[in-house]
C-alpha cells in the first residue's frame, strides 16, 4: 500500500478554499451556477480566475465542473462560456453529458477530461470505454458495493474517484417539483419538514430527513444519511483508489475542515500503521459523528449492501 489517495472537496468561496488547502485538501471542484447542477458554492468568472491562482500558489489541484443536465439552449451558452475560460489553467474539467464531451474535444483539447456521471459509471467496461476516448479520470456511481469498486479499480485504466463521506444525490429532475409537491403534501397533511435549514422530505418509517435543493437546473433530492468510511479505508487504499471525495454540502466550513483532518489522519494511519488504524477506527468514526448535522445519521452507504428495491405491494 504505497498510493496516498487525494482528498477532494467543493469549497464555497476562495476564502474557504484557502483554509481547506491549508488544512490538507489536495484538490478543489469549482464551477459557475449556470453550468453546475448542485454545489456548496458557485464561482463566476473573476472568482474562478482568483481560485485557480490561489489553488496553484498553494500547490493544489483545481477542477472546473460543468455537470448540469444540458438542453440545447444551455449547451449553446456553454459553448460561449468555454471560450471565456479557455485560458484558465484548470487541472481538469468534470462533466457527465456527451454533448459536453464533444464540445470539450473541440474547444479545450488541452485540458484533461473527467467523466463524473454518478448514475452510469457502475462497471469497468464503461470506465474503460471513456478512457479509450481520452478521459483521464472518472468518479464512480455511489450505489456500488465495496467488492464492485475494488474490481473496477483493478481493471480500470483512468484514475478513479469515489465518495467516502457525505450525502449522495438520489434523484434529479430538470423540472421544479417542489411547489407541486408542497401543494400535495399540504392537502394530505404530512411529509414535509420546512425549517431554517431548508426543505426536506421526511420518511416516518425510517425517521430520516432527505434534503431537497431546487435551483435553475431543477429539483435534486439527497440521501438522508451521510456515508462515512473514515474507519474503513484500508481495502480501498490497497487497490489504489486515487481520489477520496468528501461531499460537504450539509457541513459548514468548520465541520468540513474537521472531516478533512480526520480523513488525513485515517489515511496516514492506514499507510504507516495498519494495526493502529484498525484500533483507532471507532474513535475516528465517533469524531466524525460529532461534526454532522443533528437530524442526519451516518452509515456505510452501499459499500456493504447491494441496491435493493422493496416490493411495497401487500
């Protein structure tokens, strides 16, 4: 085990980027509100320029995301946008749309491509299909078991990124569904939690709150639990997973900074003293629990369970 995985996050602004870089983050995802499906923060052109400069001054990687769902008119706007940012020295561009792939080949062939479709990257053949077309990095779908991830990594050509902490996106639609949903729930008198921390779906059977974000790209529903693998990284590191992504949209700056510290500690222990790491695992997990929001829980996501579709018919 000699490969140290990189830690990747999405910052809210340049100030947070600087703080997190100093706290041990290796790479940052930034993007414009117009072309980013959902993020902790958004960076317009002047902010992008500053973020790239600051990240590289701190010897960190920085990646532009254009991962929205692209109808024709938005794809045309992206063409203009790529002209505006083509001189910025990003370390990669992240996307999940085939039209964007074609545009990037034409407009920005000098910047590495990262394919991050969270739904379709579920097997090594698909991963290598994209590698054969010039993609250098992929982010795997979050609904994969540990066994599936390990097999993909051993057979994959590009570098591989996985979610190790935070919420995963369960559903997305270009339609703005929240208003209709609220109207329906008001008629039946249940199902929605509205509060100072935003909109949630509430599942009384599991006592879980699922965050909803509605923006110009539609409606997005996230998992009620935060994935947490801080005490269970050894097998992932043994096969050489390249990037650990921490999804921090349910965390404030201090919470995300704390998570980065814990994961760096876990990685260092797993590399230098595996037995000590195994013993320290419960403490690392407990420390991570202290950083989450009160109405959220932590679990292993799908690392140790396959996706199961429950038959609700009686």
